């Protein structure tokens, strides 16, 4: 294949198209535009396209530098958005960054968005283009799904007529730009040449290691690194109820355990949310053959998924200690985002807790300073409630006026899902205090 693509990448004349302008696609489009490439972003929603072309950032929450960078690259004419796939025909590099959720029952990816993007791209794919999948995908997807769809819809052959790469994203809400610039990436090529070309391309925005590998290795690295984190968190979430059962404080024990070399016990808590950790372990094992029996991954997921229900159990017990029945009790849920100081509510553990409390007959109100529908004065919101359940380590909860909250509650009960408060201090302040991994029984 003629290789003037390398020259176009080096001198930044290569037209870049980014398919999918969400948490992954938008920041990466802006960074390549800032680096000097002409970038077109494609998104299905005309409203969002119009917003982006006005230089307005559609992503809420604290994303340092993103809104300013977007406004700048749009005003300089380096980046524009559209709903039309025609710009793919002139593209030399196409990045695909669409969501890859798993079915809540089968735990398998349907890839509807990915299949749609690949099909539309295939019909507009030109010879000599480099296609990069940034989405997180199950190991084996590049060869079993991506390659066949692109070849069938374009009539072109991978490695003969176009380059194909998997370079998994490394985003985290609140650090979108920083993570792209600073996190190492694996660069999986359908050919070594494709991987090398992609490394030349990403070197324009990534200041960390770019490791050339094959596609299967790249798919395994990304899903395995997040499955590893999920298992680590699950261990902590098994130790918390154990310590409650034994009448010990898992938070103090965790700190002492981590004094041992090579220990890094993670934080137990009210649940594991977000768009990566709850999903990627299922992607990791999705294409394993029947000869492989996954045991640790599903068990870890079950442990973590149970934590919001554990929070409901603690709430019932705390209310009982104060002589209040969960049925008819007014419960305030503090925090709805999945991560502290973020507005991101994807796979929110609080959603599971709210559903469970309502099933038990409680009247639930939700507060979250970052989520528009749950914003409001904290003390006003807890006024008249029988319990306040803290689900997220938002700074506003860590710094809240405990005397004011105690006086506003009808029954002074706090259930602590993130180890924020000191049990002794809470009890001397007059609260019935229960927490994940805490010494909850007063006997
Ligand atoms: N959580 C715990 N205990 C912990 C750590 C996290 O309960 O010890 C919970 C959080 O409250 C949250 C969920 O797990 O609900 C996920 O937290 P996270 O810190 O993993 O945040 P994410 O989901 O944004 O994870 C992303 C991932 N990065 C990428 O996929 C590129 C993850 O692999 C990173 O470790 C994480 O960002 C990060 O810390 O950068």
C-alpha cells in the first residue's frame, strides 16, 4: 500500500474524522485539532452537533480545559462537527469512539452503535485510510466484528487497502484531557505497519508510552486492567461486611494492611459505578470459549453489585436501632453521581439503592450538588427525614455542618457509604451512626 499517509501524519495535513463525540471522542478530536490536524467530528444528534459548532461543550461536570479548548479549535476553524458521514471519503485517519455497553442480562456486548458506525464508515471508506477503534471492545472483536464489517461494506481488504488499529481509550471523567495526554496506550495493529503508523499519529498528542502490539493483545490489556481493578475493589467489599460482622473497623485495618509491602487494598464502599469498571470485566470474558470457566470475574462483579443493597440493609438496621420502621420512613440519599465531585451518573450505585428503599416502603429524596435534577440546599433537603445515606465522597458531604444536619433530621441517623466520618465523633454529636465496614453494633 502506498505510504504517503506517513508523510501526511508527520506534516499534519491528514484529514482526521472522529466518529462519536462523547466523553472519549470529543476531547480526542479537540487535541488532534489543537495539534494542527484538520478534524471533523461525526455525531448522530443534530442538537449536539449545532452546540459543538457554536463552540459550546456538551459535556457537563468539571473537565479542566475542555470547554476552552473546544471553543478555541472551533473558532480557529480546525474542528467542526456534522451528522453526515461523507467527510470520511476524504479522511486519511478515522477514529471510532462509540459506546460498547453489555446487555444487563446476558452480559454480552450487542455493539449496535459500533456496527452502525462501521457500516456507515465502510460505505465511505477510501483506499489508504487508517481506521482506529478507540472504544473498549471484547478480545477478539477486531478480527470477528470490525474487520469483516469494514471489508464487506467497503469492498476493500485490510492491510492491502486500508490500515486497521485498536488503540483503547484511557478516559476518566474529570481528567479527560489529562488522561489522553499522560496515560500510556497500547496500540494494536492488524499489521506491524499499521501499529507503527498509529504510533506516529498518537505521538502528536500522547506524551506517555505507546506500545505496539497486535489487536488481540490490545483488547486484552484494556479489559484486563479494568477487570483487575474490579477484583481489587471486590476484595475490599468482602472485607467490609466481614469487619462489620466481627465488630471491627475495616478502614483502620485497610490502612494497617497497606503498610505491608506489595499490599494495595482498595477502598470498600457503597458500590462500583461508571462506564468502565462495571462493564469491562464482562467484555474481557465475553468471547472466551466454553472450555474456559470464569469464576473470579463474575464473583467480583456480584460482590460489587451487591454493595448498594448492603447500604439498604444498613439503613434498615440503623432505623430499627432508633425504633423507626423502614416502611413509611423518609430517607435522604446524598450523592447520585458514581464518582466524587463528578456529575457522571452512569451505572450509579445510588440508583440501585433508591429502587431498593422504595421497594421497602421508604419515601426517598435524592441530593447531589453536581446532578441538575438533584441540586438544592443540603440542610433543607434532609429536614424532616429519618436518615441520611451518604453514597458519594462529594466534598460538600465531607464538609457538611453536622450540628445543622442533626437538628434538621427528624431522627438523627447517618449511614456512611464511603468511610467519610469518624464513628466516635458522630455518636458524640448525637447521631445514630452506621457505615460500610464500621463497628455498627454498639454492644
Ligand atoms: N471505587 C471503589 N473503591 C475503589 C476505587 C473505586 O468503590 O477503591 C468505585 C468508585 O466509587 C466508582 C467506581 O469504583 O464508583 C469506579 O471508580 P474509578 O476510580 O475506577 O473511576 P472510573 O470508572 O472513571 O475508572 C477509570 C478507569 N480508567 C480507564 O478505563 C482508562 C480506571 O481503569 C482507572 O483506574 C480510573 O479511571 C482512574 O483512577 O484513572
